[in-house]
């Protein structure tokens, strides 16, 4: 049978075709083996040496580089080969490079003849492709290895095109000392990128891989110059450059010793290096960042100038960042001053990524969160009185109190007591969860660990994440109209320093914070008084509108300032990386001036955040209290608020009071005929709030007292104990002389001129009038404090004095 098969009985047998002899089988098998050896002779990765860490700006310009782990200046592979280098290296090394298949037999034969004639190896005859193989395999220069390189070069030509082979060569050729690759050589010898080199400079680099030892300080300058000039003559003869260009290029000096690389963003470079080493970044060790080199230099100069002033107060460190709101991309990244020669400054620490106490910089997030949940309206009054909550005693920075203050003003003035009161109402564990969802990762302890101190800097945050959270809010607000009132969860993301492709938004009906709440937060933050300008900036229409917030950590260790516009976020931190506090180290004094100077470097725009039409409703708001107007609110204003404002509390400070005809006394039907009673609405604050409020608000009128002949069972308690509160646990420290100190008790009464009689554990201790404050020195243990006013009203509270020994 023609197939070679026969049927014998019920069995099949195979008869080898006549043409398939044993010899032919051996030849076919050998051919297959040789083909396999040929096809798989190249390693899966030609070059596996570690590369330098390189960061570029958004235009590809070099910001900085860090040497590879093996001590070589070897930049990562670059697929782009400058045309000048291509012309130079082909003319010098391999003039038929564009036409051969990896091996130039003419050049190889000529090399053999020259070597035989000279009696030594004077010419290798290697093509650029063969040199790529030698660079990848590190073969010794033997005849056998030369044949192997030819074999592998042919294989390389079948996989890579000529441009890719040139790129492999230019990225891995030696250029003297510890400089590898054209990119590294261009920066190390000329301080510029390869694209910016002249013909003379490029020709000097093109002859180096042939004899890289030529570049060494003080050695072989004449040889390098001669080879460079011979190459320029060859380029001229081939018509690649004209005669004048050749002669002028010969006048250029050849490189001497390496020059320093740019150091425009040293802390970002270290961050990138760390991300590469930890796996956070898995791509090449070269990255085109989002940094704008011009702005980076301007911000660096500003940071340096402000540091010179701060250093007089032994404040050693300052950091600044500029973010693009739309993308969250870092446009400038100055992680610290940069003085590596002075180790005491610790300028190597990247403070942008270092957890620090944020002071008051979280307050805008809480304000927005409470608006979002309908717990208050933008101008709702918040208590601002001496407060003690479970042993925690917050105080305002200036140690004063307003009694009651609109929430927006409390934010603008960064008052601590209203902020703590707001967090107490919002619940610190809920706020903790919100911060986590907003991208804050530095809160490593559970919510209970921080408690109410979280709003005053009790936790730690980084300038990177905090600036990013502010950018998130601005981004959500900018997108409100575009998304027709819907929300993209992806608008909340960490800042980036590399280009991230845009993705299609996945819109949802609600967001972490609604746009209306963010809008009013920005409005409140815009009202903060700028340092040294006393609101005069409003007189200049060209001045940038900025919403901004400062923060100062406990002990004056950290000063913060973060500003927002619809396009940019600027964040500044000032302090000592050692954690040492300094008098006067506040956000407003140290960080804010730098913040506004940085903003002056950014494009000025008259654009401001638009009020989001979607998700807003107009309601009637009590002008005095800022709450939703109730039954007895007569002075109201129509106001657009987030929809959540519909469920906000109704005004609780207006009530209907019954007065006599003089309106000087409260009365009731027991003492005055109903037809002679004047019914009037009255703005009434609790006694403690009223005590501080009326001192700063002349228009406030205290509620008239009851007329002596009128008895009312529901007239309410006219006095309030400000400190201590019921159930308080108090520790009284020892004074400098070793004696136990005293606790100062405060009370407030609606009626001026009335006396309050004080009793401690049923023992009379004194009387006060008008200014109700008294000093006590109780022993450790539980005590009862009783107050009785001149009209017989009694107020009683229990507190505990802690024993210092326990």
C-alpha cells in the first residue's frame, strides 16, 4: 500500500517508506534540534540587571534619579533612540546595520584579515546586533564565542526590528566608569537629555562604548578628542552633517568628569524608589510623573525662603504639596527642605507622607458630615461654653467663649469647644468610619482610643491623605451639575503622582458627602481671615478666592494650612520632624503665609464653586438661631439648604413668654387678668450660653424675671452650673510650692444683680453676685455642690476629686 500500512489477519503492520532511511531520520532530527537551539538560544529577558530609579516631570524632563542597587548609573530601557545618536553609532560601529541580518560577513572577513596581519586582535568585526548579544551574555572575546554571537544575532534580528535593536544597544552600552546607557551618559556627562545634545556631544558619546575607559577625569582626553573628530569627519563625508557643522562641533569640549543630576524632587524620588522596592509600583523604574517642573521649582524656592525665617525660631522643617482637583494628581511635591549636608535638620524625611497630628484640619469634614446628615443647618447655633465630657476638657485656642456661635463661624474661627460639641452629637465612632471611607489610613487604633479628641488632632494624618480628602470634596462639588445630582464613588481616591487613565463614572443616587453640604463647607472656609490682610483682599477683583483651613497640634508641634479652589489644593506643613514643639508654631503664623505665596504662583481664576442646584431645597430658617424656623420664630429668612436640612432640628431657642403691660416682668393668669397679658416671642438661651453670649452680642435681651406676686411652677431654672458638671471626675494638680491647687467653679444666672449662695457638702462656703465664680479646695472623694439663689431656686450637682496617689 502507498501509505506503508498492511493488514495481516486482524493486525496492522507499518512498513517504513523507501525514502525514509535511517540517515534521513538522523538528519531531520538534527535539523529539528538545531532549529530548537536556534529559536530558544535567546534568554527570555535579554537584560536583567537592576536599573536606576528615574522620575521625570509631566513633559518627560528629568526631575531626579537614584543609582541602581549594583552601583551603576543604568537608566531603564528607552525605546526612543535620538536620530543624532542613530546616525553617529551606525557611522562609527556598523555602516551596513540597516541592511544585514545581524552579521556583516564583509566586516567580519576584514576583521580576520586585520587581526592576522597585525598578529593580535585589533578588530572584532561585530555588528551592533552582535554587540547587543555580547552585552546581554557577557561572553569573553574568543573565536568560539564570536561564532555563538553571530548565531544569536541572527536569531535576535528575527524577533526585533532595527529600531528596537538600536534601543537595546543605546540603553545598555557602557559609557565609562559606572555609567551605562545613553540616557545616563547624556545626563552624567553633559547634564542634559540626549535629545538636547549637539552633534559634537553626541559624537563624543557614540565613540565611548567602543573604548569606555576613555572617559575618566584627567585621562585619555586627547584620544577621545581624536576619535570624536574622526567620527565628525566621517559624518561630513557621508553628507549627514555639513562641513561647517563638523568644524564647529570639533571646537566643543569633550566630557571630563560626571556632573550632578537634577535634584528637583528628592523626596518624591525616594517615595517612588520605596514603592518600587515594596511592590506598590510594579512597572519600570522610570516614571513620567504628574509634576510640573516649573511649579516644583517655584514651590521649592518658597519653602526654602520660609525656612530661613522659621529657622530663627529653631523650626527646621517645612513641606508643601499642590494637587490638581480634577485628577488628584500632584503638580508639586516638596516633602521637606533639602539640606542633606546638615543631618541635624533631618531633611531626608518626607513629611508629606509622615503621620502627624492634624490639629483642627478635620473640622471641615465634620461640619460637612453634620450638614449631610441633617443634624444642623449652615448657621445653626452651637454651644461655646466651658465643657467637660467624661474627664475631657476642651478649650478654645484663645481660652475665651462666645456662649453660642453659628456653626459656620465656629468653623471659620476654628473654635474647639463647638467642634467637640458637634462631634459629641455626630458620634466619634461614626466620624472615625467616615474618615476611613474618605481615604484616611493613618488611624491605626480603634475609634474609642481617640474619642472626642479626634476632632482636635488626637489622631495622626499625613499631608498627602489630608490634602487628598480636601481635593475629593472639591471634586464632588465640581461634578454635581455634570452628574445631574448623582455621585461617583470614584471621586474619593488618594492623590497620585503618575498619570492614571480616566474611567467611565459609575453614578449612584447618594454619596459619602452631598454636594450641598460641601458647598456650604467651602463657603465657611472662605470666610477665614487671611494672615496680615484683614479682609482687604476682597477689594481686589484679581485676588484668588480660596477656601482654607489651618491647624495647630497640641504642644505647638505641627502647623498646617490647606487651601482649596475649584482647580487646585495646596497643603503646607511646618514643624520639626523630631516632634519638638516651638512657641509660636501655629498654622496661621507659619504655614498659612507659605500657602498663600504658593497660590500666587498658580493661575488666577474668577471661577468659584457653584451652588449645586440638584439636591437643594429652600426652607424657612430662623435668623437668630440658624435652625429650621419653628412656631415662635418671627424673624426668618428663606435659605437654600441640602435636602437633608428638611429633617434638621426645629429652633429650640424661641419661646412664647407672657409679660405685663410694661414688658419688664413675666406674669401669668394667677396675678394678671388674661386680657392684660402681653404675649411675645423671645429668643432665650440656656443660662450658661447666655452668660457668655450676651457679653459679645449687645442685641441680646435676657428674659425678664417673674414679677414677685406671680408664682409659676414652670418658670424654669434661671441658673446653671458651668463647672463642674454633674458626675465630673476632677484631678487637681499640685502647685509649684507642693500644696494642692484649687478648682474654680463657675455658674450663670439669668437675673443680673442676684446673689448665689454656695454650699459644699452642706457646708456654707460663700456668696457671689453678678460674677458667679468661687475657688474650692476639696479633699479627694465624692462631693455635693449646692447653689441657692436669692429667690430660693436650688441647683445641686455631684463630682469626684481624684486622689493623685491612685
